[in-house]
C-alpha cells in the first residue's frame, strides 16, 4: 500500500513543481490534484463537507498544467487527478491532455474522474446536470477510442464525431489507469468501464462495509485509491492495508511554501512508523 497526498494547488499556496519535488524527497508515492473550473456566484448545491465552501475551491490551477509542472520536477512521483470533472470537459481535448501528460511524465499519470457535485458549475459548461453521469460515461468511452485507435470515431447521444486522427497516444498501454469517484451509484459504471474506484472515507471500518458491495459488482481485483480527509496519524491509516487498498491519499491543506514543507515533514515522520 502506497501513500500520496490529495490537495488543491492554488495561486495562494506552494507551487506544483516545488510541491512535487518535496513529496518525492520525503518518500511519498503520489500527488493527486483536485479540479473546479469555477464556482458560480449564485448556486444552491450544498457543499459536501457542510458549512461554508473553503477558499481553495475558488482558486485551483488547472490540474493538468499543474501536474505537468510537477512531472518535470520529479522522476518517479505518480501524478493524478483527484478528480477531473469529465462532465465539464470536451472529450477530444481531454484525451489529448491525458495522453500528453502521460507521455511527458514517462507513464506516471493516473486519471481520477467524476461527474461533479456542483450542478450549476456543470450547467455552465452546457451540460444538463440531470444527465451528467451519462455524459461522463460517453466521454470516457470516446476518450478510450481516441487513445487506442489510429482512426477513432464515436457516435453516441452526447458525443458524436466521425473518424479523426489524434496524437499523441499515451505512453501507458492501452491507456493510463483511471479511477471513478463517487459512492455506490458509481459501482456499475466502474464495472462497465473496467476502472478503479477513488473513494472518500473517514475510517477503514466504514470503507470495509462499502468495499464488499463494490467487489460484488465490479470484482475482487478492482483497484481502490482512498482519500483520507482530516487529520491523519499512522494508527488511523494502518487499517486500510488489511483491506487490500492500492493507495491512501492524505489530505494536504493548501498553504504557503514553508508551512507546507513543515506539514509534510511531520506527516512523513508519522508515516515512517508504518515502515
């Protein structure tokens, strides 16, 4: 089981290149970045964490550009989106971004995807929030066609294009592993697409119950990445190892450089207790 971090890289915190280098120096396996293209001023969708939406949600860098900066500053760090909002993204452009990032990073990219919880944000991209799951499904399937075919075409209800040439192809064959975020409603989607699951869980005990349902639907070998929110300790995350989890992503607060480096030092020292 590997340990990485999940964070929002913004214009007010440590830069992505320095953050990536700092993580690699301290032995972390991966860096996953969150995405919001914008936050509508007037929205009714409740913030999932409850209360006021944190400032970092308003200011994240584009994750693909930020991860490209981290890629050139590191050698082995795994780079991922946690999560890219596919219902808000053009599939041809996103397929090219994924393939380009996987190529320049030497096959180190992992694609975490979701349909988006902020309905007004989705709507501003011209997508009916009521069908955003179906839109995301088609866009992912279309991207797979682009990654794996020299002459790719797709004809669906929400994505439709005649044969196209689109290079580069990903360094990882047939394409980078991707992980779908969400709760049990996403399990059939995971099974259909042969994807992994990127889960949010406060404790290993709670995750264990849901994992039984996931594996009943998508198979015993489905890769699982867990996002552990809030304060972390070695004892608190050790329980995930027995569940067969691939990696645990620990929440990294968005903060300036010096504060971030001190936080990472303390976190790495605590995780060292797990060996």
